C-alpha cells in the first residue's frame, strides 16, 4: 500500500536491498521490451538519416527533426513500459504483460513532459532572481560588496537546486509515475522526500550507482575480450570487408554509395555489432531501473503523502492568491491614474476664465462672441 496516513519518520538506511537490483538481469520480458525499443529507435534513426540524405535541403531537415522526435517518444514509452514491469517485480506482484506495460508507458509521457516544464520553470525562475541580483550589483558603491556576498550564495543555491533535481527529483518522480500516481501526487512525493528523507535517498542512490558500476564492469569485462577476439577471427576468415570503414562506411551506406568489397558482410557485421551492444545496454538499464524502483519504495515507505500534498496545494494556492491580488490592485489603479491630474500641471488660460452662458447656462469661454449651445450673443 501507499501508507498515506502513516508517520513520516525516516526508516534506517538499508543498503542490502540494493542487491535486488541485479534481479533486473533475470527479467526477460522487460529486457525484451527494452531491447525492442532500442532496435526500433535504431531503425528509425537509420531511416531518418537515409531520408535526410535522399531529400536534402529543408525537407530533409524537417524529416530528420520529426524522426528524432519520434525516436524520443519511442524510447521514453518503451523504457517506461520496462520500468512499469520492473516496478511490479520490485513490489513482488505479478508483472503485467508487455502490451499493457507499453500502453501504460505511453500514458506516462504527458506527466514526464509536465515535470520537465516544471523543472524548466524552476530554472527560469532561479535565473530571473539571479539576474535581478546581478543588476543590483551594478550600482556604484555598494555594488561590489553585494556581489562579493551574493555571488557565492547564488552559486551554492544553484548547485543545490540542480543536485536536488538530479539526485532526488528525477529518480523519485519517474518511478512514482510508474507506480500509478497522479502528476500532483508525484510532485508532492518529491517535495515530501526532499524535506524529510534527503540524506537517505542520496545515500541509497550512491549505493545503487556502486552496484550498477560493478555489474557494468563485469558485463564489459566479459563482452570486450570476446568481441575483440571473435571480430578479429571473423575478419581474418570472412575478410576485412565485414568491418567496413568505420563511420565513413555507415555514412556512405546511408547516402546510397557503393562501398565496394563489403557487400552483405558489411551490413551483417554492423547489425551484429549493434545487436551485441544493444543487449549489453539493455542489461545495464535493467539494473538501473530496478534499483531506482527499489530506492523509491524504500524512500516512500511510511511517508505521509496526503499531508505533503495538502501543504504543496496550500503553497500553490497562496501564490495564486497573491498573484490575483496584485493583478486586482493593478486593475483598480489604472482608472485612477488615467483620471488623476498630473502633478505640477498648469491649467490653460482658457480654463482659468471659463464661465457660463446667461441664457442656457452651458460652459463658455470669456473670449467667445456667441454661445456654442444656444447661439446667445455674449458681446
């Protein structure tokens, strides 16, 4: 359960649970989904580059940009689906099917976009505040002293903010969405953990990165010797054409050029290399995602999300109320400013001598010969 009304005291830091991150290596369904995601992304990138070379100009650039956006959507949805299945595994419940997980991963994308916009707004707000402070620092006299004090404070504040985003916000918001929480509830969870369990989360994430580094080192230690030995042996027997010419061969293939000598062996060698390193990348992502889910479950155990969500909503409502009050004050002051006499203004001579018509009592000027309203002769 989510323990919405339990105490918020932080549990002890238990690094032993991070060893469960290695369980990600044994979960073949999320592993298959992650691998297929990388394959789909790679094929889309190749197709995009091929079309860009063929079309060229603005049309090629537009197609390339669209394919790049599509690749981002595919990767985000695919790995979100893998994260959903690994979250089920971390919670010791029956993992859902790949289709259900992929569909759920697609529904997570709007929340991730909203979270990115929140982080962007936070960065822009911090930049605006810093810019205002630095403008004040341009004042003569007190400016250098203010700069001496403000600059270190702003540097530390910016560092803390981006560290909190990297170490707390992203690693907690993402699995919270995979856990089925709403956007506002996920934000409240990040806010609550940052206030009450920051050290625990940072310590657990450091431990996770150590575990992941060890596993990645073992994978690469097993992969590179085998890859180097077998690739050299294949090149000696099949021929060096299977190795192609590095990136120049890839660019030539995408451009439709005849590479000569490589033929199908070049394509096969490239696809085989992509397959090998795609599997290795998927395995490392499996460990990372499983570990992040475990950290999330540990950091939110017994956390009172309802109270934190109420506090966050209160702060947001207060900010909105202040903005509305400021807008109302500005609206009310506009008519007064428009009708109020300008200080120091000198009335015109005609205004000083203004009188009324003796016939219709309408306003006239002293130098008028006839009334403008009734035509009465004045002089």
